[in-house]
C-alpha cells in the first residue's frame, strides 16, 4: 500500500482487546437478555425468544461445530433465508474463529459450485426448502465433508440426497449452552461474500471481525439506531451479510425481526410483520419496497408508519415511492449505496441541517442522490487522469472508496491488480458527481453510460424519471449500437400490475421526460415487457438486454 503510516507516542489504551462479533452477542445477552428476537417460519407462524436464548443457542452450536471438527480458519457454507438460525450461525461460526461462507441462492449452479470450491468450504448448512439447490451441485464440491439441514420438523433423511447429512436442531440438542468464546485476532475473516459474477467468475471478499464491527458502529451512528428500535432484516443475509443490519440489534439492544422466506408476490406479509411488530428500522431495495407500497394502497385502512425509517439500496429509489411512504405517517426512505467490496454500506443520504432551509421540492430532489460517506470512510471522484473533480454537482468521474470496511484485495484472485489504486482506493466502476455539500450522485455504471454523438446520457436518471409515472413498476434504459450516433437509448418498461390503467403508450412515457431532459437525450424507443432480467442480487441485468437487442438499429 502506497500510503505512509507513522508512529506517535505509545498509548495506554486497551488496543489488544480485539473487536469480535461475539463481543456484541455477549453484550446483548448480558445487558438486554429480555429483548425479543422474532423469526417468521415458512408456514407464517412466529418463533419468539430473546437475546439470552440467542446466546445460549449460539453456544450450543459452537460446541456442535467443534465436535464436528471445525477449526479456526475453516470456511462453513450457509444457504438460508433470513431466520433466527442464520442469525445464530453468523455468531457461532465466526465465534470459534471459522468463517461464514455466504451462499447466494440466486447464483447459477456453475457459479455456486465455484464459490464453494474456491473458498474450500468444509461443511454446508442449508434451509430445508433450499436442499435441491445444494443437491444440484453436491457432486462437484471438492472439500465439503458434510451437510446440516435447517428445518422446523424432524429431518427425514430419505427425502434428502446429501450425504453425510445431519439435523440442525439434533446437533444443537446434544450440546450444553455454555461455551468459552476465544478472543480472535480482529483481522481474521468472520464471513465471506462473492460478487455476483456478471463479468467472469465471482470475486471473493473476505470480511474481518474488525471490518464488520466498525461498519456496524458507523451505521448505528449515522442512522441513530438505539435500544428503542425494532429492526427488520429484509435484505438477504446470503449476500453482503444483509448489509450487516442484523448486527445493529445486538450492538444497541434493539429488538430483531427476521421475516423468513418472502418474494415480491408475498410483499404483504412483510407489511403485516412491520405493522404487527412495530418495526422502526430496516433496509431493502425498491424492487421489494414498491410492491409493499402497492399492497398498502389496496388496504381499506392504511397503517400508520410513523417512526419507520428504511435504507433503500441496490438501485435509486423513485421519488414517487419515497413520497408514498412519507404520506403514511412520515415514514422515511433514505437512499443508501454500497457494494460487496464495501461491506456494503458506504454512502447514506442523511439530510443535513445545512439544507433545512431549502424548498421542499429541492429537498426531495436531493434525496435522489446516493448520499454522504459514513464516518471513517473516504470517497473521492476522479477524472481519467486520476485528478479529483470539482465539487460542483456536475463534473463526472469515477467514484473511489477506501476505509476500514472497504476491501483491499480479492481473495486468491489475480483481478485484484486492476481494481485498486496504489494508495488503497477501490475503483467502484460507477460514474458520479459530488456537490458542494458533499452529497455523491451516481449517474451510471461506467459500462452502462450511454455514449451518443460524443455526449454522455445517464441511464439511471432516465429510469427514475420514467418510474415517476404511477403506471410504471420498473424501467431499464440501455444504450444500443447505432450506425450514426454510436449508441442511442432504448427504454424497457414493466407496467404496474396494481394499477388499472394498462393503456400507457410510448408517447405517455416520453411526455413525462420532456422538459427534464434535452430532446437528444430521450429514448428513441419504449418497449413494454412483462419482466426485466435481473442479476443474482436483484439488480437490473443490462448486459442481457443489450445482447438480446444488439441489432435493434441495424
């Protein structure tokens, strides 16, 4: 690393006391033993216990792992929904010095087997409903010694092809709820997540105990999370550790709610859980927040969501969506930004006092930006020569990050050299601007910027303007090869199934963009589709649309 570290006067601080995940777990069990942890089962019923019970079950599982022969440094795969068992495994596995391998259930089989083999996972824990996904790749796994099925029922081994196979609850029941947690070098891996592999094989990011501890602290400070909160874990825990929001609970003593399996079609179940458990904080993406809002709009009596604040990531949240939640008791949807490489939250659009005097319309427009860097992290935007761009909100450049929870390399991967600067900044691949108040705005991915006639067009800005139409559920704008202009924008639009008006036309879509974009920036065509291709982490897969329509203008 090219930056210099100098030594000052030696301190008397307890710097040898390591930052470990179990430090937070023990704190919650000791200070907030009675606080509830709620987990929704696959049949919709709720399992309830508390931080005292969580700690006891984690100790039982730690004993079971040791009995299985798991040692410090081993990687243990987990493929599961957001439940109390995943919560327990994060602590039990990392608490003995091993590492949780987050197995993304949306990865195609060849990428999933690559991740398991590349990480050299020793055991795999899998939710019963996801067993077929593991069975499909089991024959290709080179280092796995056994499988543990997480189920609410007695395990029927005849229905499972995995061998050797064990039951989570049976393993747990055989152990005592007492374990002497070791102090682990905080630089050791606590968990590993692999990128979605949109270009080449997935890249491994191995997060340290120190990294996730400091990341959690920064989120708690920025979002003012405290013991009065009720946190729901909507973001999948099988990728980027669900943004690490589940650790905010034990750090602050807040009640935790795990929704179990859900989908866009069952968004109403999430809303019902938020209302019944009086949730105040969480995170998610517009892909799930939009169906939740539409479900609420169908209810004869709208819920009062006052006090609810949610971080929205993965894609820019439409203003209409943020305003729709605000109308339900001033529920706040704030924009967050991150990546696998940044643990992932690195920017959050927290309103500053400096903009309190702005007109409301300007405040809403500012909420479209990705936000401010979390304390402890560094962000800079540079031009093609590596020089910082001015903070004028207009000059675009590549966004770079570094900090204690930003990775400095990929695990055992030669692609590291192309993705980081000499002074330790990670190259995000995103193009953006920064304004005088420090707010960062992502204008596009470098590979997704539409280059037309020598000018750049932001596909993200077009998409969000289109989604301002209440009849639109999703929109994706891509640049397609053009014989004269290099590229021209084409919009692919999914109409909102919750709305009665299905007669929306190309002209209706373009009319909404007039006045907000120059005429040459408008899409040449609007194509209505039933669904849009997504990556394994739920983001729009623009490369698929480009490939399928590469001869559109020829």
